């Protein structure tokens, strides 16, 4: 990981986390837009903000809550729509 950049975006595809990629940004708006773009593309995303640096040059990052897996969000939307459809059907078929 490069030692430049105030924000770091870690992203990967799938549930194994084999090939984690890192992009670093100086601007918070660029970081947010990149993270949201990756999430919409089906990647799992974690965003960290630089907190401190040790003597050897290693960074300490505070992780932000962006949610790692967008798969569950889509799954819950589908389940919610099905339940709403069932409720509407039951209301309309009530005698």
C-alpha cells in the first residue's frame, strides 16, 4: 500500500477475499463516489480514513461503515417486494 492518501478504499469481488485491491484518495468526495460506484458494481467495499502513522511509516486507518456486501441488500429488497405483494393480494381478495 502506498503511503500517500488520506482515505483508502479496499474492494474485492466474491466472498473469499482473495484478490483485495486498494485505491487511495485525498478527497472525501472522490472516495465516497468511488466506493459507491464499486458497491453498485457488485464489489464488497471497505473505506478507511488515516488516523496516525508509526515510526516505520505504517498507517493506522479507522474503518468507516459502508457495508461490505451489497448482495444482502438486493436480497432483502426482493423479499420485501414479495411480502408487500402478498399483503396487497390478501387485502384485495378479502371478502
